[in-house]
């Protein structure tokens, strides 16, 4: 039995992995998936892949591309979630900010540099015509719990995080959502450590199981919404809405055009130093 360590955020996007593991679906291909939740997000997972602490990581596309462009030997072998991620822009409940532009020049909480919360702050700033050098200020808070603490201590004024995961905090009145920033690219990618670069057949077999399980979950949307709501402490109606918006990949593929557009935007935002080709970031594992 081959052991493969997979890491991902403890969020609803990764429920197909938990479902497949709990059903024992990987036993049919003689693989044991060892799952680890990483609440610190994509920046931390990039470090784990770099350091050889994980074989496969489900990382935000923009964060994975930036890390590879900055020298990581990892590769993107497939898209994982093809639909955009909808980032909610949040403030503390008692903040005076009423719209995104009210955060201009204020301190923004991020999980870490190179994370989605960091990179998407630049996308938000670009969309609103801010000066990237003067108008963006950050405080590293590690995770959602850290953001809650920074809001409570009034050390940050804004925070970008996936809107459905923060909905309970909005509903309780702890957070206020003053806007949304959808990603202009597929939101999650499958990133692999170099030791798996020659394991095309194995990777395809693993991902075929995941993609089939994801489609089954979409087909049984009512049951899936209840299971996800229970697991992640979310409202079932919100999960049902999220399910209608979310499209997991159906097969192993990478849209090089979209990857290149993402890299070009990262370069335009001065988040990577030089022009990077999508071809250098992708490993084609398709058996077709």
C-alpha cells in the first residue's frame, strides 16, 4: 500500500477527499491517503510542498503559480476547482468602513505573505485604483482565528476570506461584509512535489477517484449540503447556495491560457519579478 500525504484547508471545497477516504475508495488502487488540514492556508502549503512535507496540496491557483514562479520545484498537474473563489471583504462589526474604498491605507489582515488573502488584496486594490505601495498595509495573522483576534484587538481593519466560511461570523455580527472579490481564474489547483513528477498513472488514478466522488456529491446535492453543513458548522441553505456555484473539475486538465493570464496579472501587480511561462509551472499527467 503506497502512502500519499495530501494537504488542504479545512473547508468545504475539500469534502470530496474526506468522503472518498471514509468510503475506502483508494484501497482499490492500493493507496493510503494521509490527509492533513492546514488552516493557515495556501502560503503554508506552498512551504510544505517546498520542504517535502507533503506529496499533494490543494492550493489556491494564484498562490501556487506565484510560488512556482519564485523558484519552487513543484508543478500544477491539474485544476481542482474550476469555478472562481468568492472572497468576502470583511471589517470588524464596529468599524466605520462602509465600502471597500474605506479600507484604503488601512491595515489588512492576511494569513501570511504569498497566501490568497495577501494576493487577493492586491487584486482588490487594482480593481479600485489604489496605489500598491502607499495604500496597502498588512498584518500577518496566520488564519481565520488570528483575523478574529486582530479584529477584536483593533489592530486590523480589513480581511479577505472565502465568503461562505465567514458567513457564520457575519450572521453573528462579529464580522461585517462590505464587498466581494471573485477570482478571475479557477480557484484551486492540484500541486505536486517533484517526487511525484514521474508518477503520472498513480496521480491520474487518485484524481479520477476524487473527481468522480465530487460529481456524485453534486448529484446528491441535498444530502451533501447537510453533511457539509454538519462537518464545517455552516448553515445548510448557505451550503446549498455554495454547491450551485461550485464546479469541481471532472477530469485531469490544466487551462494553460487561464494560467498564463493569472501569471501575467501577478507580474502586472509586481508580485512576481519576471515574465513566467505557464508551461514552466505545469506538468501534463493526462494519460490521453
